[in-house]
C-alpha cells in the first residue's frame, strides 16, 4: 500500500542532497539509515552514536520534510512495491 511505497521513498534525494549523499553523510560518522512500514505506520530510522545525534536529526528532518520526489525515484519505488 501507500505506507510500503513511502518506505521505499525514504532517504531518497532532497532539495539539498542526493540519496547517495544522505547515506554517505550518516555513514561517515558510523551511522545507519532505514525505514520500515506496516499497514498503518511508517518508521524512519537513523542510528548513530550520541555525539552525532544533532547531525542525524537534521538529516532525518530534511528527508521527512523536504523529499525531492524525483520521477526516477518514484518510478523505481513503484516497480519495487509492485514486485514485492
């Protein structure tokens, strides 16, 4: 459904950063990003050590509040969700 589609759109490009840059920025300080979904919810996850929490929260906020929703990202997510 929609939450599954949104899960696949999590951590894609924003107006400021590409999806690769988002993942690299978080991994640069030893963190991980991910998303999970169920019928009635979507969960964005960023795991980092405490000293890097401000950067992680800023990245998470950017991904949630300012997704770019590029056509190729949407098409790819749609294909994956239909396949799954």
